[in-house]
C-alpha cells in the first residue's frame, strides 16, 4: 500500500496534464466528424502505381514456371 501511494505522489502535474491531454485528444479523434473525410485508397491502389513493374514481375514469374507469355492490351469498351 505504501508503494502505491508513493508512486502516486511521484506523478507530477505535468505528467497528469499530458495524460489528460492524450485522453482528450483520443476522445476527440474518435468522435470527430472530420475523421470520416479520410478516404480509403482502395484495393487496387498499389497495382495502379507502377503497372509496368507489376507486368514485368508477373511475366517473369510465369516464365520461371515454364509458361510462354505474351501480353496484348485490352480493347477499350
């Protein structure tokens, strides 16, 4: 019991203020309507960044597995 009361006395006002600030910040970010404006990048985000690199990777991988690969662009609909 003495240890706990002594540990409580070691916490200064600035540490208590920092803890209170962090708690208030977390509550604000959880309840804030502004957090809904962050958009998800989507499932295909990384695939669209560098399509040429992804094509080379998959062609090379299929050739390593013994396939002959030729890529033809899809016609626009």
